[in-house]
C-alpha cells in the first residue's frame, strides 16, 4: 500500500493497494482508446409487435465523440419530438467509443436519422422506456498511451489478485486462461467530484449541514489552476468580495451590487454559476438562507441530487481509506460488518451486488458469511449515508461513526427539502473483475457492475495525476 496522488486524497482516496510503481502514461489520447459497452438486462419484442402494446422503439447505438445527453438531443431534434421521449439506462462520456441502448417513444425504424459518429442497430420494441435499473454494468477496453514502465503491469495485477482474496477464493469465476481475477477498493472515482475542479462534494457537505450560503459560495468560488484565467479571476472575486457574512463580528455587509458584478465577471459558458448568481443579483436586500437555497434550486434537478450524492461518496471514500489504513479485509467480513448478497439476475460473467438484501454479521456468522464472500455470493458494504442508514457494529461501525463525526454529519441531516433529500443505501467496499492484459499496445479489459468506476482499476495501473486518467 502506498499514498495516493494528492488530488485523489482531496476526495477521500488516500492509498493505492499495489506497491509497485505505476506503468505511467495517459488515457483517452484517442476516443478509440477508451471503449465502453453496456451490459444490459432489457428484453425486446419483435418489430412487428403492436405499437399500442409496445410503443417504445429500442436500438443499440455505438457512438464516437458523443456525450449521451448531447446525442439524445440531436436525436430528438432530428425526429421533431420532445427530449423526454428519448431514454437510456446509463450516461456515457464524450471522449470514448461507447455502445449503449436507447428507447424512443412512438418512433419507427425508418425515421431514425443518420448521425455522424453514430451507428444504430434496431433491436425491437418494448412496452416501457429504458431506465437506470436496466443497466447491469459496463465492459471496458482501455489502451494506455505512452507507458513508461509497461512491465510493471504484471506485478500490479498480482497485488490486486491478492487484495481481492482471489488466492483464497473457492469456486466462482476464475477467468478463461487469458483473464486474471482481481479486486480493488470500490472507491468513487474522481469524476464523481469533478475531474479538474473537485468541489461537488464540498457543495453537498454544506447543503447537508444546512449551510445554504456556504453551498452557493463553494460552487461559485474555489478557483483552480486547471481553469481558464478569466474563470479563476471571477471565482477569486466571489471568494474575496462575497464571502463576507452579514452577521460577521465587524458588522460588514455585502453590497447587493457585488452580485451583479460577479454575474458580469462569470463567463457565459458557466451557465449554472450564472443562474445562481443571477438569482441573487435580482434581490434588493441581503439574501438569507431561503434565498441561497432558491439560488441552488436554479440548477437542474439532477445536479441538485449530485451535490448530496457527492457528499455521500466523499464520506464513503473516507471510510474505505480508513478501513485500508486499519488493515481490515475487503474481501471478507469481520464481526459487526453489514454484507449484501449477489443479484441472481445479473448477466453471465458479471457479479452484481444487491444492496436491497443486507445482513449484519455477528461473531457466530463470520465463518459462514466468509464462505459466501469467497464464492462471490456476498459482499462487505459501507454506507452512502442517508435518513434510513443503519451503521455497522464493531470496528467498521467505529470507522463509520468517526468519519461522520469528523465531517459533522448524521443520518438525520439528510432529511432535506426537494431533490436534496436522500434516504441513503449501502455499497460494496470491494469490486472484483476478471481482467485481461495485453502488451502491444498496453491494454486492460474488464467488466464492472453499474455504479463502479473504470478509473478505480486504471489508477492502480498508471498511478498518475487523475487528470491523465480522463
């Protein structure tokens, strides 16, 4: 185990599991160097089926240089329909070659447009639209460009196999000869918090603490070197001129005109920041908590949820880092852990945790649950804290309580208005996969369950600045 990159430590990822130096290099130097294929579980009916019973046209799209949301907008514009009639199971990145399902309400195959960078394969019809739950996982094929030490890939793989408990494992998937089973901590990757400006969790933490003003300031301010100079200057103005609290000991108050000046400084491309700032610039007097909350609610609902989810993810990463620090196993339980069981409906070759099926492990059950974990039938979990979260017992419970205390959070704090509310869930602390390693060019191929990040595997191999992970 060795210290993680400082940028990763800022989002709660404190360690690499493997001690070997990374292979170095970069990801996503070309779109074709990062391929993602959805592993779905969604059935279709033949095209000739009744459109009354099966009004949704389902097709598979292979996209090059298309963000999922942008492609959906392009598709709906070409069809002359509302974007709400286009659905998908998982959002994919622009800088990749991605293969995923889409459903379109009321469309016919011949109406689908020709779109540059998109190959469409019509599959059939369905009685409902695609939803997030229809995505079981993703298969990845990732090329590492310009590696410095490609030979280090093998010892890293050996370390990850050992970390995953796969030398002890009895039964289960063991690969096909080319593949090697490995395990890594199921961290939330840098993208969850902002690859170049990791502040989303800072906004979420302030929301959960009830500090609506602090949440707005965290989003508008906090300049980073990765941003253009004009953006840095606008954020610096916010930090310098607008963080002054109206109840400060000096009694100094903000000039309402400062919000208008901030709005004029913020570049047009930062439309969410401008929307927040515009809401505050419209006021005739000093904003209070309700006005700051209303400013936050100017951004799309999915971003409102993401703020809180990022705070939960940060706490989760901190818990996993502390479990690593204490030397507790990830592949099997200790007394007090909460485990979940495998989803029996997962696609072949993909191990998918079902966090709706939980069991608390006491001393009497440690051995029997360990056997389930060894066979890939059960997984140790940690919480994504929300109003319905029940914390673990034993040493893991101590970790969970210590992290929450340090962050000044409690489950009841997530009883929030509107999109900010979260009941919470639990998440497996370990993700296992069968990895295939090719040397010319250096390529790693593997599949992960939904919600797990390819970068948590790739980071162990490259050990570079997260920006170079894409």
